[in-house]
DNA sequence: ACTATATTTAACCACATGGTTAAACATTAT
DNA sequence: ATAATGTTTAACCATGTGGTTAAATATAGT
C-alpha cells in the first residue's frame, strides 16, 4: 500500500478525523499559539503534539512562524474551504431530499383537505 | 493506543479521508446501487469494497437494504450534517478574516482619498 | 562557556488500515 | 440436488498511525 495523503482532500479530512487535532484547531480560533501552548491541554508528549501539528500543517490548515526557538502556529481556516465545498454538494443533496419530503407531506395534506 | 472511531465526527471525517469512499458516495448521488455496482469502477476485490462500504455505513453515510442475496446501498447525506456544521464554524472564521481584510483595504482607500 | 527552554527527530512499539486470497453464507436458477 | 451469483468473513500481509523515550538542534539567559 503506497498511500501518502498526497491529495489535498485526503490530507484535510484525515487531519480532521482526530479529536486532538480538531481541538487544536478550535484552540487556534482564539489566536496564534506556540507549540507548548497548543500542547498544554493534552496528556501526551511534546513529540506527539509535534506530529499532530505537522499533519495540520501538511493539510494546510495551520501555518507556522518560527521566531528564535519558539514556533508560533496560526489557523489557516481558508484551506478548509475545499473540503467544505466538497461537503456542500452533499448538503444540497440532503436538503433536496428534505424539500422533496416536505412537498410530499404538503401533497398529503391537500389530499386530506379535499377528501 | 485504543482508538475505535467511536466519536461520530471521527468516523465521518475518517470515512471521507479516502478517494475510494468519496467516489462511492459520489456514485450513490445518482441513486441506490448494489455492492457490485459500487465496486465496478475500482480495481480491487469485492472483499475490499465490502470493507469500505462498512466504514461508510458505520459513519452513517450509507444505508443498506438487503433483498435476497443482493445488498442495495443508498446515500444518507443527512448524516454528513454534523461534520458540515463543524466546518461551518471555520468557514465563518475565514470569511471573517476576509471581511476584516476588505475593511482594512477600504480604510486604506479612504485614507488615500482624503490625503 | 554553561544551563535552561522550546521544539524536532530518531528509534521503537502496539495496534489500525487497506489490501489480498480462500472459504463461507445466502439466495436464485437449472 | 447442483451450480451459479452476490456478498461477507477469516486469515494473512505490508505499511500507516499515534504514542513513547532519548537524543539532537536551536536559541536565550547567566
């Protein structure tokens, strides 16, 4: 199996498929954070955190600015757009289904009234 | 490591992090399909396809109706809603950033005009 | 120069993932 | 009853994942 999450969507969805990484993104919504600040809520080594951040970076969801020995991470939510747009297709699909359902129910109601 | 993708979001994003499974969902947009129909575009065994479908099922994205020896799969796009909603938060975030940028540019423009 | 701080990298481990083939299961057709 | 069809399950394999600890790297403070 030769799988490198080369595809951007793969990388993005994979990055999001983990509560730790989603938590980190949420944490970054309130602004730039250093690696250790990001690590703080989690009971795991910095080495592990470092890897999580790297995945977020590879997926383009997080950007890093190195200043001396400190690494500042910030959210790049814009790069979630592709994945969001992908899902949007399905949102339309399920809304379409609901619209159809609604139409059917309305039709049923009219049926009753004229009975 | 004890990870079971118990969380619904985990399961959903994980299911989506694979081109094969995304392809299957896309294929189901045009209507119900049997397992072998779903498998047809892919150069892999039915056994492998079966496992992919199961993941989509566990994530609640696909539902199965067994009729005799044939299994009919259909899309349940509605169960993508949670993941979509999760991303929506971030869409607002990046739109907010764009709005802010726009505001800044406008402010700059006004600056120039009054100069 | 020495030490402390911030972080990554390397080597390792247990378990997950995505594939395979072969066999089992369930249903339909002959 | 036998054979063919549609699908899953079991056993297996190579590689990926998410964690660990220990060492390396880079910078800042004394």
